[in-house]
C-alpha cells in the first residue's frame, strides 16, 4: 500500500533527531530530540554506519553541556519539553559546552532557587510567614530572616516582600529569605507603602531585566520612579502621583505587544504633555 | 492607553489534500487556531475544524486539595462543558478519554503535588467533537508551558455502509455512518494514545493508517501556528 510508505518517507522533523547547533534560534516543539555536538559526528548521514571501535581515551571525550529550562536529558540526547526558541550560551571560561535552553512564553511561575521574587504575606503560623509567590504552594519565610529582625519590626499580613528563594525544588515547600549570605538586606525586605503591584508574563520580566534593555532607561527619563521586578511576573511601581503610577503600569504592561517604534511614539507623546 | 487584547492572529491552514469538495477519500476540513486569547487562565486556545469549535483553558501547575494530591506527580483534571444543558454522562466519558491522553503525554513527575486543570467549552458542534477537543487541549497545554514529552492530536473517521472511509466527518455523516472511530496520536512516532469507537466495523488497521496519514497535516498545522506565534516576539 502506498499510504504507510508515504507516512514513513515524509517524516516531520520531530521524528528524526537534529543537531542542536543547526536549530539555534528556531522554534522547537515538544517531542523533538536534539543531538549534541560530539554526537553528530558519530551519526553519519545514513544513520547506522559501521566504525572500527577505537580503544584510546580520546574517543570518550565528552563536552559537559548544561540543560536549561525546557529541555531534558533523554539517553544521550536532549528532549524538548516546551515550545519556544532554542538558545545557546557559550561557556565563559574553561571547558564545557555551554548552556542550551528554550525561551518560552509563560504566565505561571515555578519557584527556582536563587530567584528574586515579590511575594504577598498571607498568613502567620508558628514562627514563619506564609507568602504567596504565584506558584503552586505558598513559600515560607522565617521571622528572623530580615536584616535587623526584632520583635517590633516585622511584616504584617498583607505586606509586600521582596526576597529570594533558598530552597526551591519540586519535592519540598519553597522557602525564601530577605537577607543574602552575608546577613545584609541588599535591597530585599518589606516593600514600602503606596505604589502599585501588577502582573505580567515571565518573558516580559526577563526582557526588561536584560542588561541592554532600553525600555527601563526611557521610562526613567519620563518620570522619577521606584520600581521592583520579581521573577515571578510581578512588578511594583511607585511614582510621585497616582496618575503617573498608572501611566507607568500601563506602559509596562503594553510593552510586550508593542514594537520599539510604537513605544518611542508613546514616550515622546507623554514627554510633551 | 490602548492595550492589545489578542496577542496572536488567527491562522488559517490549508486543507489536508487540497481539494475543496469533500468526496470519498482523505480530506480534512478547514483548520484555524488562536492561542492566548483568555487573560485569566495560564494557557488558552481555540480550535476550529470546519464548523466545530472548542475553547480550551489550562490552569497549572497550581494548588491542589490535599484529598486529591498525588505524592509523586501532578493531578490532571479535565472539565468539558457542552454548549447547552448541564454536563452529563457523555461529557464525563469524554473527559476521562481526554484525561488519559493528556496523562500519557504531560510530564507530571516534574510537578508533584500540584494540579493541572484543562477546561474545555464546546462553542459549536458540527461533527468530530472529541477530535477537536483533543486538538484544543493540546494547543492550550503548549500555550501554558506545561512540560510535555510529545504533542498529540485527535483524528475522527467514519465508515459508511458500503465501507468507504471519510475523515473528519460532519454531524450528518456521523449520523448516517455505520461506525465512527476517533484516534489520538502522538507526534513523535504517530503512536496510538487513545481510541474511542462506536458502531460495527471490521478493519481497524485501515482506519488507523488513514488517521496516521491525516495526523501529519494536523502536526504541520501546529508547527506553522506556533512558528507564527513566536515570530512576532
């Protein structure tokens, strides 16, 4: 029958593993397998090529590649688990094949150790606070993990907290603290009064926090403001008046869908008025 | 300040084999898909097959009640709401089929003690409803960023009394058919994930092979649709 033959011959890219290098910057779909650099030499174009077994140590030289978000190890290949663009970062120094990851657009946050997030205190229980960070369960924050913690200066239920995760894995309840490893606050702690907290997608936060992002510089030139970015998709913004705060919040939310020309137009219009 | 409410344009894909009059043979109806159209769920998608349209929303990984939590994987829940009336036994049965398909594909072990909820709303039913629900659920799961080991699609086919196979039947063709079969196939090797059949038939192999050939078109449409979405950012 012609049907099964045509099904086998016309294989979509997902059914055949491709070299990771050739797919950089392209959209990858869940289920695709990617070959790491040293493997693609071993797998010739035909697939099953006989090679003499080499007995020297050089044959086992493997490059250590880090598998980032959206990828999982599957045997000796990488399996794509999320849809997005494949990215690669070269190793800064020393050996290693660098990091591969998938840049995907997501709204839901999953706690990761070391991330700085904005949380809302929801409950006090025992000597810990329960903080809602937008994940699947509330994180716990000890009373003592603030700089200069005393019985008097503690956050209340309903306060905003900027802290980082010290424990965050799939099996345990996430724990966060508001001091760094030296015991200093370093910008973390209770976020002050007033201001506006709003939610955006995780991709927008990463874009705004990138080193060469011009959006924040342009926004800073418009009005004097205080701004806090949480990796869980939450932004807190405060300007001199409520109207300015709302304008800033709207601009940041709309940034995701605007091109840079549209953005410049809006900024110039606001700067005039 | 104007805000964009829809981030993604509707994608219109070509028919399966190109010919517009649907004669006997393998041809699928017109597809369309829109992602990220609802603001509250973590992921949402609307899938259109001809006149059948289903809207899907995914919430997760989110909090789960202690009575429903599973210690080593995510609890997957599917809720299907018909267009009119209260959900009944037929909806419960379809929910179970969709849930089994999603559980085979979603990597639940990465999010233990959480819940992933898929809510499907039937907007219009003009045949091949289960297949359309499966497609909408898959696109919504991808939009929400739930980790999956493969994509999946649903293909329905009807066998009429003289044995001819029609893919993606309309409701009239489903009523007059001798048997209606719906298959869920995965994207890696076109393996069968779920099948739901009704009626008298003898040759499953032929129907499965036709469904596998048709699933290629569906996966190609998924790929184009997702590429279009990511090309805008």
